[in-house]
C-alpha cells in the first residue's frame, strides 16, 4: 500500500532534519569550505601554472601566475578567518562566497557569463570545480535554512 503524501512529507522532513544534524550541519559545512578553499589557495600559491593549464586550453602566462599567487592570500586568509568566526555567521559567509565563486569561476569559464573567458575549459578536469562549487553552494543553502 503506497504511503500517503502527508506521510511522505513527514518522512522527507525527518530525513532532511537528520542529515542536517548529523552530516550537513553548519560546523561541518564551514570545515568543508575551509578545506576546499584552503587547497585552492595553496594551489594558487604553489602551482599556479598547473591549476591554470589543467583547466584551460591556454598557457599560464607570467601575468596569470602573478594574479593566481596574489589571490592565494585572500583564499587562504578567508579559509582561516571563517574558522575564527561564530559558526552561524561563518556558514552564511561560506554559502555566499561559494555561490559567488561558482558563478565567477567554473560557470563563468564554462558559459562565458562575463564575456571575457572565451570558453576554453578543459574537460574532464573542469568538472571538478563545477561539482565542488555546486555542492558547496547547495550545502550552504541547506545548512542556513532555519
């Protein structure tokens, strides 16, 4: 006998509530954000040529490496700072930054949203930031729903 819509809604709400408490809580979300952005920050600092050429069909020029290394300070600083903030505020900031990063980095590169990327992404490697930023953004929305 199929479940009633009310019973399914209750079961779904219970499952979402359980997931939010056990897996996707604000504290774990902030830690995941710190890890992902920290790794990106380190890559921008230490291997800017590799990160560029893994994702784009163009050589990493000296100026690209310069900008990547300089931006590493912001990513590494942000990854540290959200760990020092109250968790609720950090989770909100992480969600906003994740959405911004998703739009300005992988999806801008894929869809040329700003008109200046030339759509030169390399697949399958470029799926990595598309998936990571999407998961971070969606997770951020979920943990911030109170």
